[in-house]
C-alpha cells in the first residue's frame, strides 16, 4: 500500500484512438483515482498523460484500470516513470501527512 495524495490537475487516458478526459483525484506510487464522465472497461490498458498543477513535469505512462464505481475509476501504474516518483516526493515535501496535502 502507498500513501495517497489528493491532487488537482488534468489527465487524459487513451487507447486505440479512444480518448477519455479525466480529472485526477488521488495519486500514489502505485496508482491513481480519477473522476470521469465516460469510463473505460476494467482491465483495459491505457496511456496516461497527467499534469499535476504546480508540478513542472508531465507524467506519461501506461496504466491498467482495476476498478470502476459510478463516475470514478482506479488505475494502477504498469511501469511507474521516474517523473511519478519525483511528483510524489514533491507532494510529500509539503507536510508529510499524505492524505492532507492538496495542490492548488
């Protein structure tokens, strides 16, 4: 298990020419929770482009959808990029409390 950090930003999931605009809600080293109008099927592998407000790098990686509930989805990172580790470090540097951090 990993500490989850609330985030603000934009994200897009894409597979086979189909794009799923999303709003990232929580981020950890293991995965990400999204809010989205149209959800991809569970077990689908998609390319993620994540822009966390205030963080200076775009995170691009592959994810697999593991859970869908209403208009939210949870995905795990298949091969977390180094930019994800830097973002988590950046998020944790604010207060060390994990769930209490909100990026503006």
